[in-house]
C-alpha cells in the first residue's frame, strides 16, 4: 500500500524539519505545501527527499490541504495522512493509523488527542468539544476530536468529493469533509494519541472563537437544508443506532 503524508505549512521554520524528517521514516512520500510562508520554512527542507509545493501567497489551510491531496492522488497513493507542521503531531504514531485503516478501509482515521488531554489549554478544549457536538449532529454519528488535523483519508474518498477551499474556510474544511464523507458512506473512527502542546511555540493559527463560529455556521446551514436532521442528532447522542455498524 502506497501512503503519502501531506503537511500544510505557513511559517513553521522552527519545527518543520523535525516533523518532516520523522514522517520520512514512516511513509513512501512526504508532500509539504508551503502556503506562502515568509520565513525560512522551505529552506529548512532543501536537502530532504520530499515533494515541495509552494503557493506564492497565503491561501489558507483548506487550499493547502487540497493541493496536497491532488498531488498525492497523482502519485497513486492509497491513503493520505495529514500532519500539522508545528510539531504538535507525532509522526511516530502513523503506524497506529495504518493499522486502523486496514480494519476500517472506508473510514477517515482521526488521531484523537485523548491521552494526556489535561495538557490542552482550557479554551481550546472547550472549543473542540463544542465543535464535536455540532459535527457529530451533522455527520449523524459520534465524532471524537473533530478538530484534530492528524488524520488518514482513503484515496477513494478524496476522489469522490470536492469542497469549498476559500481562505476564510481554512479550518471549516476539516469539519466539513467529515460531514460530507458520511453522505458517501465514509465514516470516521478514532485512534487515541498523545496530546502535545509545546510551551514557547508560535501561537496557533486556529482562532477558537472565530474559527469555531465559522464551523458552527457552516453546520447550521447544512442542518437547515436537511430540516434540522433530527435523526442525525439522535444518532450522535446514541439514542438511535450508529450507522457505522451497518456500513460496508
């Protein structure tokens, strides 16, 4: 099985080489999408055997991910794993996602930050749990750590859907793809991983209030179009059967 890692990068010179080097030990191809960085992120990778894609201006995480997905598909990757470039995902845990994929071939595998979760900033933890509720409702089943950017996507899913990747929807994209995937009978399963929050690192690009509101707004429109989708709410709360148990 050919696996590619996609890493969107925006000003990650301090951490990106460490992340990429670790990923190269795990998979066939590492694709770094430099999304208009103005620091030395690209220079840090100059001597590494990777696929480096560069945007001339910052277009947001959604566009960076889609660029990486498209390139991975040209390499005939069977699965695409996404990592952030800030060092808060451990590439050493990639084998756990691959094991889960073999057991769940039509699933998005989410590396859920459940171990040492007390390390998470309280505001971030609240925002993640709030988003989990809404994403689970719209997807129609319980989704754990819907905001984790450490994931595995089957190539069949990536070939099947195309979403809005405008800059303001950068962090909406990762929620929306889970919701849209469910309508194509691709569901998510979670693999517990360690919560890593580095002290002294750069501030997260994720804005808890602004980006969470954008996610909720996207979901609200989807729910309105489906007549509030009460069946999805009941499934997400465990009141009705989980559709993953009947997925093929």
